[in-house]
C-alpha cells in the first residue's frame, strides 16, 4: 500500500477509522442517476448494450460508452442516456476492458 502524506494526496485516499485506503483515481466514476433495465446504476464510462424493440426477442443490440457531453449524459454521440437507459444493460466499463 502506498504511503500518504501532504494535503494534496488526501484526495487520493479515503480516511476511515484513522487509516488511509488507496483509491485509484482512474477508476472513479460519476453516477448518472439512472439505472439500466435490470436496476443497476449507470456510471460515466460504463459500456451499455442498447436493445431496440426489433432486437428484444434476440437480446442482441449495440454497445455505446456512457459519456458526459455538454452537460448531458449520452450513450455514444447520438443518444441521450435518458432515452435509452430503460432498454439497455451494462455490458462492461472502460476501466475493466483489457486490450490485447
């Protein structure tokens, strides 16, 4: 565990019972306040699979990254998240994707 010292590093640590726990700042996500169709909270950086009515029976859809763009939560560049969250499921997030 890394050592913490100085005021600037406090933003990287969670103080609990007078001990510091390391928090990887690259894995912190902002909640959108919305949930997918399974009731799981959606965060910026999540990869969601959007399922249209035509694809409902197959369970297939297309993937989009949840982003914050000009003050709006978006699924990719074209979809407001509030318009698709009820017909989407979280597939992954940008922090867990392993590129080979």
